[in-house]
C-alpha cells in the first residue's frame, strides 16, 4: 500500500486543522464536495480560489471580518468501542487511500490519519468558543467598569480571576484593567496616608498591572509611575524610610528592563511561568515624572546619601529638572533647616526659566517660618496681602516698597508682582505662628483669611496633607479645619498646667512673647467657633486629639470639663474617630483617674509637629 505522503500532496495548515477537528464520519462526506481540497491547484478558476480562501479563513479564524466566525453546533457521536478489526472498510473514504490523485479526491498524509485516530484538538480551539465565553463574562465586565464603589469593583475583579478559561486570551479585557488601575490610583492620591491602607493600595495596583502584563497587555507609563509612588508609601508615615526608597527604585528598574511589575521585589519567585508565553508588553522608557517621583521619595527620607543617589539617577538620565523637581528640593531643605538650600533652589528656578507661582512663594514662606525666621515669613505675607487689597482699592498702611527691597536685599527673593495669597498661604503662616507660640498673630492672620475680599472655597474637610505642595495645585483646598488643628496644637505645646510651677523648655522660650495667650478662656472661645462650623465640616481624628489634649493641659486634667467638651463634640459631629481618640475618651470616663496617661499627653507634646 502506498503512503499518502509519497504522492507529494501539500495541505495548508488551515485545512489540516479543520479536518483534524471533525469526527471521522464527516471526513467521507467532506472529501467529495468540498472545494478546500483544490486549494493551491494552479488549474482552478479564480472564483473557486476565492471561495476556497474565504472558507479557509473562516475555519482558521483569520477572516478580516469585524465579527468572530461562528459555526453551527456539531453533533459529535460517541466513540464506538467495538474492535476495529470487525469494522467494514469504507470504500468511498479517500482519507487513507492509495489511489491516484484527482480533483475529486482529498488525500491526507498518513501522519494526519494517525492524529485523527489518536488525539483530537479541544473544541475551544475554535474562535467561536472564545467569543461565546467572552459574551458570557460580559455582564461581569460591565459590573467591573460600572461599579459605584471601588470595593465592589475589586470584588468583581477577584471573582473574574478565580475563573480562568483556557481559550480566553485575556481573562479580563485590557481596557477594563486600565480603568480599574486608574480608580485605584485616584483613591490612593486623595485618601489620607495610612500604613495599612497604603500597603493595600500598592498590592492591589500591583495585582492589576501583573494581570495586564501576563495576559498580553501593555503596562503604560502612567501606571508604572503610579506604582513607583505607591511602593514608596509603604510605611504610611510622612517621613519615609530607606526601605521605601529602595522599593520604589526596584520598580523603576523593572520598568527599564521590561520585567513584570514587582518582579525585583519578589526576587522573581512569584512569576506565573505558565503565562510567560502571553507576555507582549513592550519596554517603557521612564520620563521626568518617574525620576521626580523617585526623588520625592528620597527627599522624604531626610537622608542626604539617599537623596544624592536619586539625584545621580536623574542626572544620568539626561532629562532637565522641572518645576515640580525644584519644589521637591524646597521641601527637603525646609525640613532639614537649611535655608541656604532654599535660597539656592529658588535662584535656580528663576535662572532655569521656571515660572514662580504662589505655591513656590508659599513654600519659601513656610520654610522660613518653620525654621524660626518669622521676620522673613511675615515680610513675604505683607507683600502678598498688600497686593490683594490694592486690587480692591483697600490699603494696609504698609510701606510695601521698603518690604520688597528688604526681602530682595536680605534673602535674594523677588516675588512676582501679580501674585496674591491663596488659602494655603494663610494656613502655612498660621501653623508657623502656632508652632512658635505666637497666639495673637495666629488669630490676626486667621481673621485676614475669613474677611478676605476673595472668600476661601473648597470642600470643608480635614485632610492630612503636607503644607508644602509638591504639585502646582493647593495641598489644602479649604484650610479652616487644619487651621483649627494647628491652633489646638499650639495650646497643647505652650499652655501650662495650672498647678505646675515649673515650665517646659518650649513654654519658657515663648513666655516673654505672650504670657497670657494660651489660656483656658481663649481655648473655650476658639472651641465655640469650632462647634459653630457649617454642617458639612468633617474634622478628623488628629484635630479632635489635639483639641482634647489642649483642654486637658489648660484645665489641669479636669475631667468634668473634658466630659463636657466630649459631649458637645458628639452632639455636633456624631462621628467615630481613630483609636487614639477612643482611648482618650475611655480615660475621660474611667472611674479611676489615670494621671500617668494625662502626664504622658503633656510631656509628649513637644515631639509632634501637627
């Protein structure tokens, strides 16, 4: 018997694939009336070639149609278990015949016959099955995209991951994954910083980006940059640790090497090897945002060697620093108390052509006020305030020309003539005054803000944010609640226990300035204004904690006064705050007076900034 391969017949991959997926009883009928058997014959009419090509494209799923090919359901009979020797040989079947080649025969190679007998490809290899599976999961995709809350979207994402159909190339279509990543990033940036919350956000974003990477999608630059930022917030504190920086650096290296997100962090141990064949992500080149984000994390560690390492990486990239990059240096030098660095950074911003806006000037004001140079901070505020009032034909009586000359002569800082104070400017100066012990100046600037011809607008929420803005937008949209928190902290730092004759070092430094300012009567008046805030006000746990601490110290740990304060707070806001506030409430209503707890509140006040 001649082998079919000896006839020199050639079959396309699409034809062979189609035949191999059909039951044995269909081969006979298919061979007699199908035009696919003539594919590649040079003597066929052009129309026959076109029809054959269209059928081949339909079978292999390579048709140029916008819709996936569909096929009628095929009734596949069960395999006959009777011995093959007893079966009659079908004479009309040409599948394994050794007859001559002609236009009505469809001869398969013997290897194909063996494949049909031994192994049949799974039905889901047909594109129809992928299309039907996608249609079945479409409701879950819509739920993922349309969930009103992020937690509901995350639960849907987890449910989709638990079921992994092998014939679906992407478990979740790429556009839904990018949308979910954007929602996670948005939540991370507006929610207050918290260690556990930051870690959850980082791991969720890492999971989504890995799903994109290993399902044939492309991780985008903005997603990489957000992952760098999230990886550097693992500690949850405003002062970052060195581990936060090296975690962010490892993510940057993964982006440069086109590795899976988080590959270096895991040491390559958690790579889904079975999905490596689906990886189609292309290398992404870091931009100035990537390097500035890394520099920001390094600056928040307050470590000079780490900052220099991040600076070296930025310089080696060849990219020019931007406005935001210079703002990172202003923040760093302000926190380190290096006003020479603040001056040099401001000068570089001017010489490099960066536009000096109100947020850059406010950053300088806060830097000087934080480092006890309130004369310079006040000088800058007077200039800004005068320009605002002059626009409304209101005068302050200040010699502004002399103030401008003094600022330029003493510090080399020139404020552009069009700049005026914004809410964060008032907030920064009030916090500096409160921290240094100037109660009356706090109230004066607070009054200026509330009586400003341009009223403060924005959501009346108490956000735990930095004073120095790292972007071109304000860090505190409505600073009224943070201002109350700053002044409450001033009472906690500078007020004296009535029965204590000795004074703390912080209070002794400021007694000559305002010996009568930080008193219980002043605190009661401020608390009345705090209670009378609009109904939309939402103070956070830090504000409430410093309020209770201020009343505890100024009242001499009088628990009757503290209970009255707590009752008014509960009736007005009716909110539950964090665990620290809850412990304070427990001590206020405890049967026995815990003097050690309240003494700890008083002695630990100097270790806190805000």
